[in-house]
């Protein structure tokens, strides 16, 4: 197990410029060489799709002093540094500069909604199974927005404080958030969480919701189990 719990704090309020501002704390147990990674291989994708080209302004410090880092010459998702003697944690700041046009990649941040994927806003220490790295995430969304994810969270003002989990689960728990939101119950265990640019676009017809309910019913008949909480 990794010695300590990482914390990730994200300001996701700048939806006009499509920029996430990140502060992260990574505990360290020993001085010496360390490698930090941005996730490259992601759940449900079949190539190294981590958007490293959108990571900007990386600053690392310890004990209030800058820590120099260098990019790996082969693995572009890796950053090398030396943890100074006496340091108990690394303090990290960077920005994720989201696409604002389709030729820059998938547009996932817009003025009325966003899709936050935690691999965009976090680094992790190399040399550990990600399922054994504890992490706590807090995200502040624009005022009046609702956010939903498979990862439980407690709302505090405009911020969502997510349940401490392991890094593998965090990366597999994307968030949808937006100004215009509606939830439809499809069964006692399944919700349909819908976001839209305009409120009137949330007015689903009964037959549309019924079709989604049938989808849940048929999947249970097909698989014979519900492997989710």
C-alpha cells in the first residue's frame, strides 16, 4: 500500500475558458528519486489516450521550496524528481486546459455542462498498484450546478467532497455536472442522470423513459446479476 492518502482539489468553475485548476498533495515517506505519472491507459479505451498535451503550468514544491522536475525522454506521461530530505509531502499545482474546438480533441467542458474525468486532474506515484494508492478528491463546480458520479460525495457549498477511495476507482468514476439537470428512476437501483444545455430539453417523453427502464430489465435478465451498488 502507498504510505499515505493523496488529496486532489479541483477548481472547475472556469467553464468559459475550459480550464481546470488543480492542487494536489502527495505524501512521501523517503527522500530520493521519484517518478510521478499522468494516467496514460484509461478504463474503456484501447490506446494510451491520457491527454498529457493538455497538462499545463506544472509546479512541484516541498517544504515551501520549488522541486525541479524533468520529463522522461521516452514516456511523455512521466515526470522525474528528487524528493528533498525532510519532506513529508509534495505540493503540486497545474492546469488542465480543455479542448474548446473539436480539432483539439473531445470537448468535455462547456458553459452549461462538463464531464470531469479524474485522470485529467491528478498525478500518481509510479511503482505502486493504483488500487493500493488511497486518494481523496474535492471539486468546486460553478454556482447552482449539480454533479453526479458513481463515487459518493457530500456537497459542501458549491464543492463536492468525494468519498476517499483508491486511485484505480477514482479514475473509473467520471463526473457529469451542469446547470440544467434531471434524474429519472429506472429501477430501485438504477438512475438516469440527464444534463442539457436548456431546461426544456430535459422534458423526456414517458415512452423514452420506459425504453430505458426496459434496458435495465433486459440487462438483468441477460446477465442474471447486478454487479454494482
